[in-house]
């Protein structure tokens, strides 16, 4: 399957960023978020499924990056707070690295009791 690229106007021409690059940016930001125990991939319906190929799904609409990702929350912290931290981390990483605004949807697939 060929890469899909998001085109960003640059000063000397266009810059083409692979959706896979944006997925890596999003996944890295999420994995570094306090309270996120692990990531898992999404099915087409949005529910998480272990063993799938990609941990963050990316699409571009009207110049905005939409990122969907599924996580396992660490037990003992507010799930809503973990989700909000993950959303903020992805939005900041995408904007600082690409200049694009983003909307981040976090699906909490489970809770991890591992320390």
C-alpha cells in the first residue's frame, strides 16, 4: 500500500509529510505521556484490538490533522486526566513539528495494573 502524504505549503514549494510520519509523532507523544501504560491499535469501528499494525490513525481534513489512538491507562490515575494529557501531548508535538493544528481522539481500551 503506497504512503499517503499530507501537503503543507512551504516558502520554496510544497512539503509532503507522510501520514506514517504523523502517526509516529502522535504515538511517540502518547507513549511519553504520564499515566499511559501502553498503546494498542484501532479497528475500523474505533474499538481497540491487540496485534494490529498501527497505533495511531491519521487523516487530514480542511488543513487539520485528525489523530485517533487507543491506550491502556495506568491504574490509580484519572482516566479522563490521562486522556487529556495524551491529547495535549499529541497536539503540541504535531503543531511544533509540522505547523498543523490537530484534533486528537483517545480511546481507552483498558486499564493496566502493572507497575
